[in-house]
């Protein structure tokens, strides 16, 4: 998706749905940074987060307290 943003092809898109997998990246700063950068860059080109929900198909993540889901559904809509 970063290539879509830099190439400008994302300008032809009105809505983006993502399934975000955070398992394994909670302690990986580089991977977390990529995810944050993607969200920032989507925002810079006009997309706004309009919906999120936990994908509960695999249960909660292996975090310290076992309280977080590691799969997230997110929908972004281009604000015009």
C-alpha cells in the first residue's frame, strides 16, 4: 500500500478495508513504525478511519495480561 500512496494510484480509491495483524509486532519497533506510518500517510491523502472491530476468530493476543485481540478490521473512507 505505501507504493499506492507514493504513485498516486490511491487517489482513484474512495474506501479501503484492512485486516491488521498485530501478533508478533508488539515488540518489534520497526514493524510498528511501518503500521503507524501507513495510517499517517492514509490520513495525509484524505482518508479517515470510519470503522474498527476486533476479528475474534483466533482469540486474544499473547500479551502480558491476555486482554488484546491481535486481528483488527479497519475501514478508511476518503474525505472529500
